[in-house]
C-alpha cells in the first residue's frame, strides 16, 4: 500500500479548510450583496448596486442612539467585571487555591438558568420598590456582568495557571517588591493576553445579546439588538446593512485589539 506524498496531503488539508471557510462565509457574503443591492427579487443576480441602505442606516438617529446605548451597557458590564473579577481571582489562586473547584461551579450558574426564566425573576425583584431598575441601563449592566463572568473567569484562570502565579509572586517578593507591587507590576502585565481574550469574547457575546435587553428594558432603553428586532418588518436591504455593519464593527474591534496586543508583546 503506497504512502501518500506529503505535498498531496498538505494540498488536501488546505482544500478542505478553504472549502469549510467558504461555506461559513457564504451566508455572510449573500447578506453583504443583498445589503448593497438596489433590487434583488426574481433574478439570479441583483439588478444594480447602491450604498443608499448604509447611508439611510448611519443617518438614522434612532440607530445611532441604540448603537451608543449598546456600547455603554457592554463597556460598563466589562469594566465592572474586570474590577471585581481580577482581584477575586488573584486572591483565590494565590491564597485559597482549593476554592477554585467551588468557584468553577458558582461561575457557571448564570448559564444553568435560561435567560427567559432569569428575566421573569428580575422583573419581579426589580420591577418596583426601592430597587426599581426595570427599564434602566443599570439592570442590563448587572445582567451582562453575570453573563460575562464565565468568559472572564475561565480565560483569566487559564492565564494565571499558565504563568505559575505563586512562583512569580515569590520571585518578585524576594527582589524586594511588596504584594501590591508584585501583583500590579509583575502579574498584571502577564495577564494581558488572557484579559484581552476574555474582553473580546465577552464583548462579542454581550453586544449581540437580545433576551435580557428586550424583556427588561425594551424600547425604554433600546439597544442595537432590540432595534434590529423592531426594524424586522422594514426593508430587507436595510436590515442586511445593519447586520453587516454589526459584523464589521466587531471584526474591526477584534483586529485592532490583536494588533495592539501584538505590538506590546514584541
């Protein structure tokens, strides 16, 4: 039985990867073409191309307002996550490593309860009384914080385990650094890649979150996904332009973060 040539095996693998990549990109490419088509109904190809749908989208004050509000709640939730999760993980991994197993269970609880069930409970709890927050961005920031916890915890935990936190802290303290100095000046820079991955994963997920936003705030604090849902009965070209704009924004953000991370690591 003859052995396959290394070159032919490599070519086969590349063809399979490129084919799968093309299949994954096909729906996105169709949405892109439809977003710049002036009319496309009974013909194989569009009758013409235009950017009027993008001009109409980005000149819509309601869209810009929803886009900005989505950014506010996502960034607010991520800032809250970083401020609370980083010190917690440092304390757990450095002083109480045996609690990591318990933390793994607790941190996955937001995924154990369906968003619809959580939303109903939050409506009952924060719908009235002294902590009435339904319809405000504060309840979304709190919900998004819990949703981002598994992404933040898992990515940063893996990074802490990879850098061998205890040895790194002991070495810094032997050189005269205090615990705070060692954590801030030695450990934190080594967590940059893990933190960047956690932030990108969390932001991409939260920016597209719909259930919590629609049930808890709706049009009272309209986010991008709620806006997209409310505009579903408008022109398909318009909504396609909205989907492509959303995808392009996340893609550019990911690319910029990777470039910045690469430059700092060189």
